[in-house]
C-alpha cells in the first residue's frame, strides 16, 4: 500500500481511538439529522459527537448539507462521505445494467455513467455503490438485472467503462463520484439462484472468471469495493481475509475502502462465525473498513482494542495491538479516500442548493439513445422496422403497455416514475395511431402480486375479470393493422431478493398471447412481440408466434421513446445478448464457455451423452436458445473465416486474426464481430471458449470492413491451482483455435500453433 498522505497522517495523530472507530461507521440517513419538530435524531446526535464517518441514502442536497454542517462542527471537523445506490442512473434512469452491457458499446456505458454521476453529485453524493460486476450464469437470481452478464471479458470492459464514467480523470472533480465495485466476490454463483445463499467455485474458475472484472475495475482506479452477503467455499465474504487482504490488497494492490453490505457484519453470526465480538474482529482483520448499519464496530472495538480477543470456539486469537493496527489501517483508508475526493477542501464537492442536474434535456436524450441501443432483435421476418405511416392502426396489448412505474426497472432508488415515458406515450409521440388494452393480469395468484408490491405500485390489479380483459384486447387487435404485445416481468420480479423458480413469462400473459397471436396472423395482422425483463427468460415457442421479437429489458426513463424510435427504424438494433437466453428454465445455469464433458453433446439426442431427454434437438443442452453475443440487425452481414497473419508463432510474439465483414443488405448497420479462443489441450479442463475481444463496425449497404484481433500469450494463459492451495498463472505451448463470428454459437475458426 502506498504511504498514507501527509495530511491524513497528521490528522490521525490527533485522533482518539473512538474518533478513529467513528470513521468506520456507515449509517442510513433515515429521516435526516433532525425531526419535524426540530429535535435531533439519534443519527444526528451521533454525527455531532464525531461517531459517524459516512452516510448513505440521502434524498436531497438539503439533507446532505444539514448532516455535513453537523460533522464540520465537531472537534476535528472531519467531513462525512455520502453514498447512494446509483445502479443505472440517479434521477434519470438508464437501462438496467444487463441491458447496458448488451449494447456492447462501452463509450455509451461510460457516457450514461458520467451523466448519472453528475446528477448524484449535484445532490451531494460522493460514492456510488456501483458498478455491480458479479458474473451471472443462473438467471433465477434476481440480481442478474444489476449485472453485466455471464462473460468475464465483457464484464471487465463494463467495469472499466463505469469507473471511467463515474470518476473521470479525477474523482474529486465536480460532477464526479467514487465508484464502489460489488459484490466481492462470486455472489452471482449463489446456490440455486437464491439470494444471500452460499457459492462454491473452483479456484481456477474463481481467478479466471469471477475475479477478473474486479481486477479490471481496480486497475481503472475504483476507490471502493463492497463485500457480498454470501459465503464462498465455506467462508463468509465479510470474514474472507485471504481474498480481501490477500488477493485484493496484496496481489492486485487495491488502496481504496472495502464497504460492508447492509447488516452483513452482524450476519456473520448466523453464518456460524461467533458472537458480536468475534464477528466484528473477524470482519475488521479481514479488511472490511466500513461497518454498514449494524454498529458492531462501535459497540465492541473500543474495549477489544484495549484487551484483545481470545475465542477458541471459533478459532480466533486477536491481540489488542493487532486490533488497534487494523483500526488504524481502516481509518487511514477511509480518510485517504475522503482526501482523494477533495472533501477536506470542499466538503460539499461542488454541490450547492439549486444546482441539481436531474432530468436535463441532454440527459434524457442520452437515456433515449441508450433505451434504443440496449434492445436485442431476436427474430424478424422483415416486419421491422415499421414506420408509423406503414403501421396503420396499432393495438398495444399487455399489462405493461401503458405503464411508467415498471419501465424504469428495479434498483431505481432516486428515480421518478412519473417522469418516465410509457410505451404508449412513446409510440404516440413518434406518430403511431396507437390504443392500449391490458388483456390480462401481470401475474397471478394474488400473493405474488402482493410480493411484487413490496415496492408500492409495481403491479396493479385490473378491475375486470380475465375473460373481459381478453375480449377487449381481441376486439382492439381485430380492428387494428398491427398488434404489439408487451409481455414480461414486473420490475420487482428482479433485483435483490427476487429469485424465481421458473424464469418464464407469467402464465396469464403466455395464455393471452398464445390465443391471440396465431388468430391475428391468420387474419393478416402484423404481430410484434416486445419482451420486458430484468433477466434472461425462457421464451419457449413465443417468438415463433410473432413476425418479430425484440428483447427490450427495462430501459429506464426514456424507454417508451427509445423503443418507438427503434420500431420506426430511426435507430438500429445493434445490441447483442450479454447473457444467453435459455430454451427452458431447467437449463440454467448456462454460459457460452461451459466446458465440454467426456461424453459431449453430438448435436442431437443420443443415449449416454450429455443431454436432457425432454429437450428438443435444436437446442444445445448447456448453451441456450439465443446464445451469448446474439442479436439481429436491420441488415445482413456476411463474415469471413478468420485469417491469421501467421499460423506459426514462437515465444513472446503477437497473433493477429483478421475478419472481413460485408454488409449484404440494403440498410446501414453495425456488425458486432466477436473473437473467441479455445485451448484444446491443457493441464486442466479448459472452457469450451473464451471471449477475447470484439469490434463494432458500422457499414453502409454493400460496403466491406475488416476487424483485426491481436492476441498475446497472456490472452491464452490460465489459472492453475497448486497443491498448497495457491494459484499460478500458466501458459502451455501448442495448438489454439481462434473463433470469430457474430455470436458465441455461429463462429468459424482457424488453428494457430504457438511454440515455447
């Protein structure tokens, strides 16, 4: 670790033990520093006593200002650090992270993150609890919505882009935030897709896949990292000294703060790691700097710093001097981040009353572009794009068609649903003659609706019965020329504590669509399927019943406007899936790099090979229906096999693979050319393939472009567990397959031989 900055060292020399521990305390803002009657709240009293270092969850600059002035009135005038969940925007909401990652456009991701930072910083926020960079391969887990998907290379680029967007060249600059990467590490592998559950990850997979985005985010300069709620390979992450102090700080050189998740230090007890004293010491020694909400550090560390702790029952021996040293180190890291953010010079960091930047026209325009950019075109028989003058009368069918609340998606803590543009509003503003009918309930039975409405207003119940709703929808569609069905989840079907057993479109919606769509198509109506979701859903036969299918995720404040522009052809579908869509819920977890077995899938069902007896032969048992990287365009691209500058290399050389791409259609478009590597012979089983790069090529009709991919031996190396439990990075000479194409399934390959 670099030396503590001189101003921080000088400040710490003046601090008491309790003041140092106070800097480790992180509490929710609650109702603010004072009650409506003007009496101080409990938190306000603690801030005034110098017993709090950070606060999260403020909803206005005025609250920030009142808290900060209390902190500045203390003996040492140490400013508070304010944090918030800026997951996919602040007041203006952008597409869910899984949608933003599906743009494969890191300049756009960076721009959206910078806009979100500007809005949050204008309200006095200093740190965002984002990006969430957990790899997710089990779509049952609700927090897939917050993630960049299944692939470590794409997730790493996403982590870098968000950190750049939040922090810029200098996180202390006005309009910038400190990024806090989460959830360290492996939370996305929770057993059964159940939130908060344990994860078991092989060491080589942990290092090659799950840790890679964190290494990238740290290298990009992230100032914070949040630990996960889960236990990894038997050790709860908030006590995982080997990974926090060992890998994160020791190997990767992270110098920022490690933040606990909400009450997660207290949760070490139900994890089985002992009482309050034991869990606080274990978290502190593991390297968790900030104690969020539960107050364990404040309750027990002052006494333990004087006498130490011996707890044979949980195998803990912590001398007083070790505890004091850990308190000093944690306090120094917290103060150093405040110093780097410029809070000692300007505790309000450029934010002042009346300068909030929320919902500016230019920010909404960016959100509209992002909403169009994240939608993945899954199927299209030529029906799309469809200009308003071609569409005729449009029937918008489904319980989400005229909805604002769900458009902004989950984890929109500061978002304003009333400011969102519904799909009906967006289509009408784009010039379509559109009318709406719910058609059915969003989901059933009532107890699911009750759970969705944990966030009020998520799922309203129609007043009419199902038969009346369906009849009204059919009548509307029969009188229209085009039917757009809006099917999918509610926003609170996803997010934290929103795991699902069956990742399908709710049954009431499926029944409505399955009844109406074939009838309408036989009658010569256009049928377009628009899927809204916060996770990959198993769509079954639904796309085959439509003329075109768009997977639109939840795309934020400007979703209605962005999707309307896309349908009209004023924007192009350049998004590609950041996570595979399964053919059936029982396929998950799946991902494109899943290693083959000793009895691999032969391309059709065959006894004694890896298969599902009840899965159609058209679907790979481990890779889904719509693979990672998949997405159609308004045009068609022809992609050549990869050409190697040399297929024989030695030593520290560079491999270059080139791909020729031709726009063979009659519209301009963006090809997203992807490069994968397969290592057929190694010391341990290797993934079926690994993404090592992609190129976005915008091509006019009839034009040709080239994508070049450059690889070094580092791109072909991997992690190898050693007998002593350590992990080494190794590279093996020999043959490698370089695969290129427009998705992870439809690739062509060339063989490269690389000698030592």
